[in-house]
C-alpha cells in the first residue's frame, strides 16, 4: 500500500539512520562550482574544482524485503529536469515539454489521427540586397508553428546559391570567400545528413566587400542577429533566436559542438500537441474524440484535445 511504501521511505531515510545503519551513504560528485576571488568578483572555473555530496534514493533498495522492477518506455515515462530552460541544455523544462508533446502526438496517432506528411528539409536564401530588417526574420519566424526546427546561418557568400544546399558539398574545393565558412559548412552538412527529421534553414550570405571591416553591416547591428563574425548559426523559435545556443565562427567548425547544437534543436522543436488531464490518454474515449476532430477540422498544429 502507499502507507507501507511511505513508512518504508521515512524509516530508512532518517538523518539518524533509522532502519539503515548510519543512514544512506554519501556519493562524491566532482563539479565545476562558481567561486569569488579576493576582490569579490565571480569566477567561473573551466574545470572541476569542488566536491558535492549526494544521496541516491536507489541505495534504499538494498533494505527492501520485497523488491520489484518495472521496465517502461523512456519516451512515455521519463524526461528529467535538471537545468534551467532556454540554456540550450537537455534535461530542462523546455525539452520536457517537447517530450510530452511528442508523447501526446504518439497517443493521438495510435487513436487514429492522420498526421500530415513530414516536410523535407528546406533551405531559403535571402541576399543582402533583399534582406529587410523589419520583415525578413519575422516572416521566417512565423514558420515555427508546425514544430519543425528553424535555423539561421549567416556565412560568406558562396559560388552557388545556398538554397541549393546539396551543391555546396561536392568535393569541388572551397565554395565561399570565407575559409571558416567552408569548414563550418562541411561539419554542418555531415551532421544534418544523419538526421531524419525535417527542418528549415534561412541562409544569409554576406559579400566580402560589404562585410569585411564594416562595423555597421546590417547583420552586425541587427537587434536579433548582432553577429560578431561569420559563420554564425542560430536556432530560431517563435520568439526569435535562442541566443544561449548560438554557434560562432569557431564553434560552428567543431563537430562535437555542432552535434550538441542539433541534438538540442531537434529535441526542442516538437509539434505543439496537448491532451488535457480530463481526457483519457487511451481507450475508446480518445478514439471517439479523434474521429470527431478529423471529421470537423483540418489536421494542423497546434492540436489541443480538451
């Protein structure tokens, strides 16, 4: 019963040991912990400098007289929250919300909902001459509604239109006047080829003669872009760029950082789907709601079953 389980936990987790001799053990976790210097300024260490003592609930299992384990699908049961949202980190509220949307979408499909076919990757190029500081990014931003991840890539102008994305990697040598952009394009393309989901990427190529040495270039002074160098790769959302995950010229050439960027981006950009708490997650009730929904509505995101 719940009372037995609660009593068991209380008895064995007491500070004085309770049913466990000496209490549950401490585990050492080495962490990079912010400190202050002699003048009181915050210092962020670049390596692990401290020790954190942790207690794990799993250690109590050894004291149970009747222990059972249940294996469950991770995608329907587990999405941990350890980090703040908007930081570009997994195990955060924004990823957990996306995981719930994906799970609800799975349940609706199981109940008979027909989902529009996933769109293929799409590349859009806007030249410097056609870029409008008031409308271009807002129009691209509006494409977020279906949950497909959006990327903005600012790079040196290429020999072929960047909207013809596949043509940029044919082993024919450099395609851009920007050496860092050539290296980044190779890393980005190799990673995206491993992804099965669709995405949209807006390419903003810059000309050498208009960009180099020009502190007033539109993409440098843009409130949304504010680039410091090319290439720069942004993850875009319905609210604009998620600046904490932006990759600059060096990061965009690092395969590990690019993989981490896209891992987060594809996890973050789930379709907006919600089954409210007063609706049964499975069974005949949900099937009836799905049938009625499809009979009277065009299936498009966001989808809410209240």
